[in-house]
């Protein structure tokens, strides 16, 4: 029996998604952060992510030109993860979220001289990395998918822009997070 081609009009597609498992809405997510255990942080920091990326991965390969005929064959070598994982946080009135990430970045380095933050001595890896968890939610706040980033640390705080042109908008903090790998569960 041949497969019947599916209709591609929007009503048919939405009906098909809803009868299967629904579809993931882009605005239904929650993010939680577990910083390094030795990092002392203030309690109850408001962590509200405005936008978050889902992490990417790729396969590094090399081309095998030894095949007798035809095009070269791509031979997979290893899995790699993108170094960029960008999260936009809404900055609270006390700037606690900014202070949190500044403190984490300061914690990456050993400060032997308290007058400078430009230390070249780095703390041990296991002492400076944390975990980021993204939970994709349905419309009833049930968790549909969890993405956990392991061995994560803030690599860059991207400049925030204040402007008189937008008096009623809130300020965001954009953080570029580095991580070793992620897992879907």
C-alpha cells in the first residue's frame, strides 16, 4: 500500500501535531542554573531568561579519497558541541543577576593580589564549572523535554545597551555560556 501524501495546509498540519503530541511553543520554557559548589552566591537571585538557545552539535569528519570511483566518502571522527550558548536575562532592579555572573567570572581566577582582578592563575576546572538546565514546558507548565548543559561557565557578558528611545523597556543581560556537552532527557 502506498503512503498517501499529507496535505500541507496550515489547518491540516496543526491538527496533525495536536493529535500526535502537540507542538512546542517557543515561549514555554524555564531555565535553572547550578553554579560551582564553592562559589558563594546571594540567595533568591531572580533568574528570568527572556530568550535561550537550544544547544547545537556537529560531527567532525575527514574525507576518504581512497575509494576507487565516485566522490570522496566522509568518515565521522568525533562529536563536537558549539561553543556558543547565549542566554538573555532580564536585569532586576538591584542588578543581582549581573552581579551573579560577574562574581562567577571573577571566581574562575585565583586572586593572589586583592587589588587586581587580572590574575593569571586559574582555579581548578571542577571548582569553576556548573550546570544549566532548560526545561521545555507545555501550556500547563508540564515538562516536555529537559536539556542539561554540563561543565558550563560564563565565557562572556555581552554589553547591555541603555537607551532613552525606549523608556518603558527593561534592560537585558546577554551571557555567552561555554559548556563541554549536553544531554536531552
